[in-house]
């Protein structure tokens, strides 16, 4: 390697939620971390994000939960309703017993706000942040990761974290798969809450379930903004059209829904359409000294609202698996990286695969019609507020359990 | 009318379960009853029949329950299992609290046994039973029903009960509808229980639920016979073939089921295939002095096992609506028939329509696959033995409630 090759202990590829969280986690262990991002500036597109306790526990660990709570909202309930009738199907109270059980609050926050909190934490912690860098490939030579950029530069590091998202370039090192379209499209929007905003539900996360469609609403920014997400199955996707899921299909998809749902479509920004993708779970995220995390490793449909949450869990697990092995009281033991990232991979792949698969089935159950809708509604209505049987596996203290998995 | 016209107070057309029950009920009120049957002999084809408490209560009223129990079986449980995994989904204990709550036992009995019990009761009560009579039409002249037979005979009665089943000829007087094919076909069979019969489950009604198919098993004749019913969706029905649902389709339909289910197909008599039909509910069962009952009025799919049960409920309701109005302490008041059959119709049409509709949805829920199966299984498993919320409307004391409806 030439003298001009940037050398670092950890190179993180991707400055989204996963990359920032991974960088911060390893920096917290004392690593020298460089994060490269392809865009000319750091930032997040999109609207609101639901941070369940399994994710807010990670923020708490890093001392960032207070910042999130300053700008975010703690919704009072998570409520499911039938979009055709408005009937309430089930609800979960999110404070009190729920928060105690899971050790952290349920928080909804604008994606850009959470991203900024993580970015500022990285800056303050001394992560080296570099924009305008596109990493095309990573090879491992003599126990070090060598990242080749589109401009012909080379970065060298003990380990390279591939956090380059759903359309990950680096994932090609472990599998030749591609994103799987769900045939569903989302539109999102945030509008100011005014005196004319219908007063009902402004303290809750409300999910309206309809045949082949659903709509989610919740408040953001201390209750100043109303966040709306509409997700529907695109008929033109099945016809093989590339630009599927246009505004005409959006309006048609909600035609049979109650007026409150139809009115909420007015709150959407129709300029950006978000086709919904995931990928099949994969077991191996490692190629030499490259390891994937976040959406690059386990992109998932949004029905469990766990995309960013699982990225935060990944980061916490990476922090755990490297502390005391790579990063010891006696300094850095770079030879331990192979075992540490393997531990991380083993600890995380089963869980994230379960979240990926469950998100698909869970989403399917939202969009059913006919007798399946009858069954779904009876099942949901049979559940009592405070029945945690469907929540424990997801929100329970799993990242803490990683240490047990490893020992 | 000529002197040779048989004249009677009540003419029942059809000697199946409904007709016999109706004849017996009215005879119990003191009516002179003639029952005509198209077949040269009385009898029942088919295998087992489930008599839920709403029906066994009627037998109890007529003093026939003991006879049914002498030859029938009181199953210990009603058990639902997934046909693909064998997993138990839910169970209802049928003795104890269940029997107390509904005031009569759950009994399974061979169709021919129940038919014979009703036939003998009619004979002993003095119902005039006539074979080889096909009634083509009924007209009402001067407040009397005039039944015209295929051979040109005429029967005259104060009221004619049309109990001529699913393919009812007399129903044409009130509607021009036809049977609706469900695209499902049943095969049935009874085999002796031997030492080699798998010992499990011989005391229960077991229903295995599979995608587009199900299988029911229970003991008959004091546990000497094993009754099996296999019901599956016929692919060739959708292709428009007339003789749909052959044995090849039977075998293919259960290909993915557990060995216990596949083995049970050996117990079926494959010589008779039973396409499953119902009809849309209708409100009016009356034309002049003709009134329909049983399958002629409300044919239903078999999923709630209520075809014969609702016929027995009809008979009890007819008994109630005519006692004290047509049949009084001062003799027969034939003018009251119009009101009495109208009361009967009003009291029964809503309930039987609900049973017809629920049977369709209930059956659909048995045959689902994919996410609907996941939801169905979770819903069923969430139910506890002894939770009567889905049973009360059906098995509760409804025929007794008829008197209230009327007053």
C-alpha cells in the first residue's frame, strides 16, 4: 500500500442509520473509525420512524435517548382499525407496563431527526466522516480489508462494515441475490397539525388495515406534525409496468375505506413514490474482513417498523462482540476481528431472518379480505391490551442476550 | 273434490328427516297427518350425523332422546386439528358444563338410525305414511291446500308442509332459485372398529382442517363403527366438468396431509360422491296453505353439521306455533293456520338464514391456506375449551324462545 492510502481500524461504508450506528458503536469501544458516504452531504429522506423499545434501549445505552425524546413523541397507544369500517381491532398501551417490561419507551421520531442525532454523536465521538466516496468492492489481503472506490482510491482497514443499504453493492461479495419487490408502494407525508386537524387520535399510532392497502398515522416533532404513510398493492406491478403504483392507483386503492382514511390521503407528498422491497434472509454476512450490517445484510418490509431498529440492534451487537476481544484493556487485538465478526453474524442472522420473515407474514395479514379478514379481525379482537405474547420476541431484551449467545 | 280425494288436516310432502319430524310434531298436537314420500320405501342414505344440543333438545321434548342414546354415541370432545401438521387447534369438551349449559347432550348417530327412530315414532303416533307418491304442485283453493301428484291424484289438506329437500319441487311456489354448488365434494364411509383401528381419538369428533379440504372422523353405533367424511374442492368443477370430484381428485386433494389423514381415506365408500350444495336464504316460505320446512326452505352447507338439526328445530317451532292457535282445547281451528304458519316462518327464517350464511363462512375458514391459515390457527388456538362465545347463538335455547317471538 502506498503512503497515501488512508488506513484505519474500521471503515464503515454507508452513512445511513445503520452506518452511523455501527460507527458510533465501534468508536465507543475505542476504535479509530472512518465512515464514507456516497452522497455529497449526510442526510435522510423520508418521514416518520417508529422506534420500538428494542431500538430505544440502544439509544439509551449510548446516552442518546434524551435527545430523541426532546424532539420525538411518545405515543400513548398503538391502535389497529379496520379501514373498511373504522372498527377498532386491538390496541396496545405503550406507557406504563409496556415501557417497564421492555426497559425503554416507544418513540416516534422524524427520520431526519434520528439521523442527525446519530450523525452529531459520531462527529462528537471523533468518527472521521467523508462524503462523495463510492466504494465498489472490498477484498481482504493479509488480514486487512481493502476497499476500492469508484474514483480509484483505496481505503485500508482492519475491518470494513458494509452498511450500504437495500441496494448494497458490497453484498455481492456474499450473494448474487437482488431486492424482491413486494408489489406494494408507499406514499408518505408530514403536514402541520393545526386547529383544523381532526382532534381524534393525535396521541396514538393508528394503523388502518384494508384489503390490499393500509394507512398509518402518528404525530411527530412534539405533536406539531402529523405523519401519514399509505401503502397499497399496485395493480400495474402485476402487469409488469416499470413505473407502477402511480397516484391514480393510490386513490383507487382506498376507494372502499372510511372517510377518515380517504381524507388522510390529502396529507401525502405524492411527488415521491416508494416501492417496497426486501430480500430473502441470508446466513452469511462475511467475506474475509468485510461484514454487512443493517439493510445491506437483512433488508425487510416495513410492517414491523423494524428496519432502523434492527440496524441499531446490529450496532449494539457489534459493540458487544468486539468489546474485550478486539478492543481490550491491553489495546487493540486486530487478530480477534475474525472471531468477533463471526460472533456478530451468528448472533444476529437468526433473529433478523425471523424479523424479515415475520414482517412479510404480518404485512400479508394486514391486507387480507374475505374470510381471512373475518379471521384476522376475530383474532385481533380476541387479544387484550397488555397481552405481550406477540411482542416479547421482538421488543424483549435480546441485544443484551447476545452476550449469552456468545459465551 | 271427489269423494275419493284423500282429505286430511295436514299433508306432509317428503319422508326425510324434516318431513318425519314435522309430521310427528303436528301429530303430537293432535293433528290428523298424512305423509307422502316419492320413494317406494322409507329410508336414509348416508353415514353419520352430528346432533348438537339444539337438536337433541327436540328429541328430548318428544321422548325420543333415550332411543337415540341407546344406539348413538356421546363423543367426549369436538377437536379441530391442522391436517398438514396434526397440530391441535382447539377443542370443546362436550359433557359436563357444555351439556348443562345447553340442556341436552351432543350425540353422533347413524343417519339411518335417527331416521328409523323418527319413522317408528310417526307410525306409533298414528301418522298415515304413504310411499310412491310424487307431489308436483300445491294450490290453495278456499283456504285448503290441494296437492297434485305425478299420477294425477289429488290430496287435500288444511295445510301442506313442503319437506321435499334440497331439490324441492314445491319451493318453486315461492322462488325460482336453484341449488348453489360449493365446488366441494364429499365421500363418506363407515367401517367396523377393530383391534387394528388406531386407538387414538375413538371417543371424539375429530375435524382435520386442510387447504381446500377437510376430514371428519367419529365413532357410531356404540363405538362399533368408525365414521369418516372427506370433503374437498374439486378442480374439475372450476373447469366446468359435470362429473366433477372423482376419486383421482379425492386422493390428490389430501396429498400434503399427515399420514393419519391419508390413511383415513381408505375408510371411504368411493362408489357414491356427494357434491355439496346449498341455496341463498329466502324470507318467505309460504304460498297460500303451503309452507316449506327443512332443506326445502333453507338448505345449508354441512360445516356446522346443522342440516338435520335445523329441520328438528323447524318441527319444534311448528309444534309451538300451532299449539293453542290451530289446535286448541276446543278442537281444531283451521282458520288459524294462516297466522300459525306465518308465525312459524317469521320465527325461523332469520335464524336459518344466519345458519346458512355462517356455515358458508365457517367452511371457508376450514379450507384456507397461506396467511389466512396462520390467522385461523392463531385464532383457534387462542380459544379456550369451555369458551362458549361461538356456540351460544347456535346451541342455545332458541326453539324455546320462539314462543317469546310470537307473543
